[in-house]
C-alpha cells in the first residue's frame, strides 16, 4: 500500500538547550522540528542540551510534526554520546552534520536504531560526492543543505553562486528517493525575502526549507503549498485522464496543452500534497 504523502515544507531548527522554544514548537505550524545539539549549543552546554532533548522527545506531544535530532559530528567529543542517546529515542530521524563521504554515512547508519538518517550537505567534499552520499543514506532519509557552512568553505558571497549546487542536490535526492531541504535564511525579519527564497527553492524542486525562527514558518509553508491555480490545473489533468475516451492514452490535450502520464503523476502528487497540508481554498477560487 502506498504511504500517504507527508509534507516537509518547513523544518524549524531549535536549540535543544532552550526549553521554552521547544515547548512553543509543540503548537507551531511547522512540518518538522529539528532539536539541535550542534551549532546552536555552546560546548559547555552540550551535555545539558542532550538531556533536555531526550526529555522533550521522550514526552512526545509534537503531534503530526516530524521530529529530528541534529547530533554533533562523530569526530567531536560529544558525537558518540549524542548517537547513543538518539538510538533509544522515538525520534523519526537523526540529522548528521558535515557528512562528506559514504564512509561518513556508514559510520552514522551503523550506530542508529530504527531512525532514518538525514545528512547535512555543507562541505565542498560533500558536493563532489553528492550522488554517492544520497544513495547511501537509505529509506526515509534527506539531504539538508547547509548553505552557511558551504558558502564559507567555498568563499562565495550571496545565494547565486550556490544555485548550481542546490540543483545538483535536488537531482541527487530525487534519484535516491530522498527528501530535499533548502538551507536557512539568516535574515528572519524580512519575511518577503524569506517567501521569495522559499519560492525559488520550490521552483528548483526542493520539498521544503530549513528555518531558524518561527516567523519564517508561514511564508515558507505558503511557498511550498500548491496554489489554487496549481490545484485547478491538477484536477483538470486527473479528470481528463479518467475520461473513458482517453483510456489507455499516453498523451492527451488539456486546456490547449499536451500532457503525458508523467504529468498525471505530478498532478496526483499536487493534490495529495494539498490535502496533506490541509490547505483550505474558497470554492470560488477553484471554480
């Protein structure tokens, strides 16, 4: 049986050391909560943050949101303990930082229990090994682009130089059946810019975007949820292929455009995503 589609439009990073932020996240409309033990936590607070993350994830109460734990790298003093703690948690995925090779992927996978593995693509070496890493990640996994670290290592400024890398990452994720998440935007006050960047990521093929502030959730969800126009188009394609006169046809005309079976599959996905996102449209919008 085909599993229902689960949106991953917005994945919010939260410092595991901040209990107030974690409690607030239980009521936020993000699709995924990533409790962070790595970048957002100072070295002296690592152990306490790990304990707080274990407590939060053990208590549950995150509803339908995906729960993800970002651990410290295995070559740090905290990585092994983080993974030992994660192995006993009902967390959906573990997010591994600075994965650069398939050997790195294997080191994480062998220490996980039933959780999926998400990996940060944030080094130049990882870019060189994108498809091999994606192939090694496995079922339920994700490629999460760490645009800040990657830009720093590449010594580039702005988002434009990263666009080829983002495109390759989406292609690698699609080839391996993984989730693809665009990187964070640091300026969380400019919500118009957040929306524009999310729309650009959507048009590149990403499933969603990682976020650093709750204010970014709504514009990100809006960008990655099918528009009313897209829903109308998808419904028309599905209805046309279901018509008796088009039975068995591989390509048909819909509203003056030629569409094929591959467009039918994408139309069905659009409608499933809209339903899963619980997007309510005024009937007048849909005709």
